């Protein structure tokens, strides 16, 4: 069986995914790199630790943490959204792609999301 790390997404995959989303802007490297769409944050990356934070619904956050607490951890809450911390060296690429896209959809203007979904 393949090593878990060989199947994990990693920092480069995370950055590739966010850069592929319409109008996503990746902030300058710092302790946390902010990723925004039209000025609103939907993900953050702590590159030196390989940890990403993404916006999710409160229900999704609880499901993820309950499903696999080694990969996912609760982060802060903002309004009706929760943020989940993701260990990029352990998360499968397809699951990361889904979470990043969902975070972008929760944040981007509705028309931009509709255009993205129609094109996909």
C-alpha cells in the first residue's frame, strides 16, 4: 500500500487549487498567506507548518473534525461560518479540492459562482 504522505495534497497542491479559481488572490507570503476573492477571505495558508484554514459551514466543520481529527481541527468562527484547519500533508487531494472550491463558493459573489459552475 502507498504511504499516506504520497497520497496527500501538500502545500503546492493547495496553492495550485486556489490559483485556479476565478478572481482568487493569493496574498504576499507572511506567517499566514491570505487567499481572497473580491477582497473577502476564504482560505489561509501557513506554509511553514503545512496548515491551511478554509471557510466551511458550521455543520461541515463538525463533520470533518468528527470524521478525521488527525487531519482536521476546529479553528475560529466568523458569523454563520466556521473555519477548519487542514493538515495538508495528510489530506487527500480530491477532498482538498472540494473544500477549497466550497470555501470559494461560500465567499465569492453569487453571479461569479454561477458563471464558474456553468463553465465547469
